[in-house]
């Protein structure tokens, strides 16, 4: 159980992250806003509660790793890292501008605190599992947290990784599926593109310990991660029921939220809506 004060603090951090995301994207012609807004609750629980990290020593060899395999949602991770003190908040203003350390997709060679370069869907799954194998070989007990998109599960590479991870008993690998029910051009929970069906059952069939929770419920996410950490012998997956564009009703649960710009008027609208939620926590 998480105490009420902690739960509220983590929700506030998530909303702060959302506000930074919309501000960042309002400065560029377009950005991956929908899938960034759907993972801020998860990032808040990971970075404020579960991950073994040291923002002052980002390459600390005993740290846990975060692989954002849906690397197009870099803005969500950048806002989280800045709020955690990995780099100054002002740097967020440089998203995607010439010479920036914050490209639209996550890049470990350019951004302090980014553990893995991602953006080609599916590949982060394999690199995360590879890092988990390496940690086992070194006798370390750190964890690798992997964030997959639901549309990303269309990539066969994810399932190749799933087979290998259970064979190698990678219980230091905890994956999340951001099940926001939308990919670029359609739904993931109908026959519109590729129907994902029962994601938990599929991972379980590959030998994974699978859980499914409300991805906007801080306490539920926290408990699922705690269960995953306790589970020995198998890799874990936590399927998070989320809303693409969560936090800004104009774009929530719309395909158009995948990548779009934010006009000055829309920025005001989004920030006001988020502030209202923040004030009522
Ligand atoms: C291998 C590969 N194919 C295509 C793309 C282009 N692409 C970027 S995001 C995206 C949709 C991803 O959908 P989902 O995983 O559901 O992400 P989210 O809803 O979180 O934005 C696609 C097809 C890519 N980045 N990599
Ligand atoms: Mg999606």
C-alpha cells in the first residue's frame, strides 16, 4: 500500500510532466504528444519510487535501466529526467531544434540520463533483453525496465525477444505495454489494423509473468511493479490500460493525437485543464 501523501505527490509529478510535454511540443511544428501523455503516470512511479538511480551520477554502474522502446515519446522521458534533475529545465526548450541534445526520439549519445537509443520500433525490446542478459552475466541484481507501445507489438522482433527472455529466465526484465488502444493509423483493440487480442495471455504463453492494471492509477502501477520485482524465474510484463493523449480532453483517445502541433491558444487550454486536475488532487 502507498500512503496518500506519496500517491498525491506522484500524481502531481505526472501532471507536471504532462505540462512540460505540451509546452515543449508547442515550440515545434509537431511532436508525438499522444503517446507521451499516456506514459507520465508510469514514468512518475518508476522514477520516484522504484528505479535505483542517481541523477547526479547518471552512468552509475549499479543503476536500473530504462529503455523507452517507443522512442518517439522522447518528450515524456525528457520532461521526467529534467524534473528529476538530470539536466536543467531550460534545456526542454530546445526540443528538436538544431544542435539540441533533445532530439524527437531518445538518443543515449546525446541526452544525459537516456540509457538506450530507440525509435525503430521493436529494437528497444531486444536491446533491453540484451542488457538484462549482461547484468545476469555480471552477477548484478539491477533491473531493466522496458516500455513498449501497443502498436509496437505488431513488430515480430518483440516476440522473438519474448521467447529468448523466458528461455534465459530474465526475471530482471520488467516490460510495460502502454495499451492506449491506438497506433499511428488505427485502433489496436479492433480488427482495424492488427487486433492484439489478449496481450497478457500471449505473453503468458511465452512464459512471462503477466499482469494488467489501470495505467493511470498510481497505486495500481506501484503494486504491479512490486509484484513483478518479487516474482522470480520469469520475465515480467505489465499491460497498462491507458488513454492516448491523457490529460488534455481535446485530443484524448483520438488517432489525431499521435503527432500534432499545439497552437498558443491550445497550449493555454491544455495547461489550464491540467492545472485544474492538479489543484484538485
Ligand atoms: C520499425 C518502425 N516502423 C515504423 C515506425 C513509425 N512509427 C512511429 S510511431 C508508430 C506507431 C506506434 O504506435 P504505438 O506503439 O501504439 O505507440 P503510441 O500509441 O504510444 O504512440 C509508428 C508506426 C517506427 N518508428 N519504427
Ligand atoms: Mg499506442
